[in-house]
C-alpha cells in the first residue's frame, strides 16, 4: 500500500467518533486471535478486531464504547471504498491525456496536477506522432522503446495510431531542433520496424492548461501539411501560416480565384512540365541559375518558359509580387480538396 492511500485511510478513520486503529495483518504486535471471519468483528481483552481483505489489515477499537461494532464495520466500509476509488484513480499520464484532449481544465486540472505533482508552469511543446500501418501493435508500443526522452518529457498513448510527446523545452533553443528530433526518430522507426510516421509540432506553451492548444496545433499541422506539402512528413504549425489562412477561405471563394488563373484558356500552358518548372523556381527562391541547374536545362530555356507565362497571364514570376500572387492562386486548388473530403 502506497503512502498516499495510507494517509487517506488514516484521515478517513480519524473522523469516526471512536478511535480506530489500523494494524498490519502480518504485524508481530497483533494479538493471537481466532480466525477472523469476514464482516464479523472478534473480541479479545476488551478490544474488537475486524479483518479487511484489501489491503490486508486489521481494524481495532475499544469494545466497551457504545456502537463500537457498527463503527468498526463503518471503518471497514470506508477503507474498501478508498481502495476501490484508488484503483480507479488516474495516473499522471491519464491527467496529461485528458488535458491534451481538453477534458480537464480550470480547478479540476489544477487539483489533479497538484495531486500527481505535475509541473504547472514549465516551457513545453507537444509533438504528435501518427503511424497508420499498425496492425497488431499500437503506435505507442512501437515508439516507447526507441524514443529518447529527457527526465521531464512525457510520452502519451493517445490511440492506436497516435502518440503525443510533451517535450520539455527548457534546454531547446528553437522548434527547428524538434524537426531534427522528429527526423531522427523517423529514421530509427523505419530502420527498426519498417513503419512510416508523420510528425506534427505545435507551438510552445508555458502553463499546463495550455497544452491542449499545442496538441491541437500539432494535429492541425499534420492535416494541413498533408494537403499542401504531401512530399514531406514533418509539419510545424508555425511554418504553415499561409496554408492555414487559405484553408479558412470559403470553398466557393477559393474556386473563384483559382479559376482566374487556371482555366480552359491556360490549360495547355500549365501542363505538368510547366508546373514542375515553376514549383522548382519557387523552391530555389526565384534564382534562375540554380533552377536551371536543378532542372538540367539551359538558363535561356527557363527564361523562355517564364516569358510564356508572363505573356499569357500577365504575371512575371521573376518578381516577388507576381510570384506570390501565382503561388496563392495555385495553392487555392488544394483547399477545396479537404472540404470535399470531409463532406463525403
């Protein structure tokens, strides 16, 4: 029996009108008694004794006190109730899980975090690991042995496919370090289990009642990232500002502005080769020479393609302003896909 439960039992018995003593069933000080039958106090030398099965103990009180037998029975019932309640008591991990899900807040969360000695004010960030290809094993079982956690990190089993890591950020300089951490964990998981994993990273929070926000952000980063950057598998909420903004636009508005640039008139212009060229041009920060080398084409060929876009659309992608306009209008097509998928 742990000390916390022992203290709770002693506190409950101290409130009875008769002093009730708790004796370890194996204690040497326990008098030689006949077998103690369940729910039947035994009398010996002016004391009543009543056995409790779980935890193994004996309650004792003076026999000559009025109502002593009833009080001893009440004490036994209190002990049984506390033990049953303690078996259902949440662990610290349970408290964290409910906090991440938004099921605990305010005074309830404060009380439970205090009871389980969970830090109230600490710089923390939530990372979400999502593994789809889990047949028999849960994601938590796959990650538990390979995830390097520091002393104040907490790995939480959320569901069969999802694990959350509450990461202590006190010695982490920035969120980019978490990206590197996620990449290393992905490589380890792949090499040891052949499973693929997607990682979402929320923003840093200081209070325990704010952790659910970081958890929600990490999940949202995965949702949005998979749509806009399907080639990646690590997504940071604070790096998806434009994408999150575009997702908030009404679907009909997104379709309208996307259609201003991508329509029947420009269908032949924006073929697969042209779109790949433009995408690479953006990835190379509008640098003509770097883009041409990456595409294994002559610089003049790249200029010719960009000139074609400018001639037909009026947008010169070599200028920052027109490049941003094109990028936004192109990305708007992806926004409708998520909403359509949600309705189906």
